[in-house]
């Protein structure tokens, strides 16, 4: 059992490595405007060898229907980048990867204990079930469609882009989550005595509701980062839906942590890669620090008082 949990921890870390690589790819794709092009004679540096993935096309023609036309093509290109992104990792990624690996390992070792704090039917069944509906494909997809339809109807470019990128992030996240679920085959808390064993016959790890809602919430938050109520409201809704899967005894805390990370980083990658520059240049200042923020989760558990919790902070 311990060996399987160790393998699962390593697997989740590899997944997180992929997402860090994705984040690095999106962050370095656009060159700094201060850099001057060098001639071929002057440039003697060895080109960096990355996996052969085609870059998603940029809208250089000003076509207002560009994202719609390239929607499926960009999803295919995104998948290539996501699955080959560990090759893009750098030593700097360890400052995020190591804490995440430690948090995942701690939660997995305590999953059976922490899930036992919730009744077999959930501690708040009616509330949890109602809130968790926000992470279904119907709900998250509905949010994306609502933004797109509203944007088309009113001529609001930001709402239209939000809908398209939310849908793109949601599809990319769903593919990755489904593959990992099939590979890990973890039992849910209400199966097999709540032991949460891996490589069995279920799909608990990672949480699909958490990954889905975080992917859409992240795109919405980044698109409307100039509106604090929308930005923090999106993240708060994602956190509430994710935790409802625990209180409803549908997922372990480690399932939720990894699922949320998948959704957040894929959503951020899609936004950074395909977001059109703000025509008013209000959100693309040099002082724009929000797009550099990274979430850090620090769990804690006290066996003496049987209390547990965590701290969620944003760091540069």
C-alpha cells in the first residue's frame, strides 16, 4: 500500500512537472520588446532543443473569428505542448515542485484518516451536492458558452474571448484528467472501506470536478484581473466546489489538490498563449504582477487534537 502511494505521489509530481513546463513555455514564448534581434553571424549560441511541437498560431491578421477557426487545431497543439513539457523544466521550478510534492505526499498518507472525519454520506450532503454541481461538465461548459454567447450578442471582445479560452482550457484539462484517472484507477472514499487504494477499478485521482472548475475559473480570473470582485470570486467559487467534493465524501484531499493544480496551470497556459493584447494597454503594463503569481498550498495536521487544515497563498 505504501509503495502504491509512493508511486502515485511520483506520478502526481510528474504531472505537476508537465504543468510547470507548460507555464514556462507560455511565459517565454513572447520575446521581450527590449531585446534587439541579432544577425546570424553574431548569434553563436546553441539553439535550445525542445520537443517538436508546433506553436499555436497567433492572430497577426486581425481576424475577429481567428480563435473560432483555430479552436480545434490549437487544442491539438496544446496537447502536444502539455504532454512533452517536462523537457522544458528548469532548476528554478524546484521552488514550486518540492513544496507541491511534499504536500501531495502528506495528504496521501493522511487521506484515509481525514476522509474518516466525514460521514459516509458526507458531512453536509445537501449543501455539498448542490455546490459540487458547479464542477460538472454541464456547469463549467455552460459558463464558457454563456460568456461566448453574451460576447457575440453584445460585441464584447473580452467576454467572447473568455468563453472561447474557457472552453479550450476545459477540453484540454478534461483530456489530461481522464488519462491520469485511467492510469491511476484509485478507489473513492466511499469504496473499499475508504482506503483509497490505487491501480484498482475506480477514478478518484485526480478530482475531475476540481480540475474542470479551476480551468474555467483561472481563465475568467485572468481575463478580468482588473475587476477584483470577478477575479477573486472566480477563485473562491473554484475552491468551494473543490472542497465540496471532500465534504461530500466523493474525493480525498490529495485528489482535490492535484486536480486543482491541473486546472489552474492548464487554464493559465491557455490564457497566456492565446490571449489577445488589451487594445487600451491597461492590463499589459510592466507593473502587471498578477500573471506572475503562483498559488502555494501548505497543509498541516495535528494528530494529538485530530485537527487538520491548510494555508492557501499567492506568491510571486
